[in-house]
């Protein structure tokens, strides 16, 4: 399984929740009104590193591409 780092830039996040619509098991809107990764893994603020299935990696890429403000980024860990 690939290991990815997913980062949410809260200065860009407008809580459009397209990421939640694409992958509700991976993203949620938190109490501060920003998207966040549901998976715990290795977490540093809004940056998370964790192992994902190939299907989840595809969902994360779709969420990255669908974010209207480009607030989500992912890269191999």
C-alpha cells in the first residue's frame, strides 16, 4: 500500500466540502470550519502521513483535483 502525505492549507480552505463528497471516509469538516483528514496516521496540524489503499489514493487525487481553491495537496511520503 502506498504511503501519502496529505496537507490542507487552511488559508485557502472555504469548506466547500467537495473532498467530503468524494471521500467521506477520508475527509471531514472540523469544528473550526476547515477540511481535515479523518485518518490519524502521523499527524502535524493539517498535514497527515499515512498508508492508503490504491482506491483511497485515487480518491485523494480526485479530492485534490476537485478542490475549488486548491487547498488540498498530496505527495508520496
